[in-house]
C-alpha cells in the first residue's frame, strides 16, 4: 500500500478523507444538497403553516371565549331581570289576592248580615201575622159571645146609624 506518512493510521485517515470527499462530490453531483434543502424548506413551510393555523385557532378560541363570556353576562343579566320581574309579579299577585280576599270577606259579611236582617224581618212579620191571627180569633170569639147575648140590640143600632148617615 502506499503510505505518505510515518505510520499506517495516517494512511487510513487519508483514505477516509479521500472517500469522504468523493462521497460529498457524488452527493453534490446528484443534487443531494438541493433535495435536502427542499425537504428542509418543505418541513419549515409545514411548520410555519402549522404555527399560522395554531395562531388562527388561538385567535378564534379567544374570540369564542369573549363571545361566550359576553353571552354568559347577558344571560346572567337576563336571569336577574326575570327573577326581579317574577318577584315583582308575586308581590303584585299577593297584593291583588289580599285585596280580593278582603273584598270577598266584606261581600260575604254583607250577604250574611242581609240574610240575618231578612230572617229577622221575616220572623217579625210572622210574629205580627200570628199576633193578628190570634187577635182576630180572640175578637171573633169575643164577638161571638157578645153577639149571642147582645146581638139583636147591636144590629138595630147599626141599622139606625147607617140609615142616619145615608139620609
């Protein structure tokens, strides 16, 4: 073998260097650096696209978050207004029910008082009617007794009075 230096390891190093230079030359001849550069450029472009997509998704997520927070605040506000309206409606209905109940109590009390007054008037009328019936019956009995003993004299005096008034 050929040897340029003092020992054999130096010769092997030289041959390895010559082989490496030949390999690099063949790689350059067949365009390997261009292929590697193209692959790296494609990979860089893909990474840039992924980063752009990630940034777009981040912005979209941020927008959605802001939108949902806005909707949540609006919903909370609407819920508060619904609760306030329901509370106000409940107070109003309670007041109306109380007023209606008071009116009903007054109306029913008046109706009961009217029924009591009517029953009292009816009882008084019945007592008067019964008293009149008893008085008429007592007068009939009394007149029947008196007519039996003084009937003729009373009839004669009545006829005279009627005749005097007609003339």
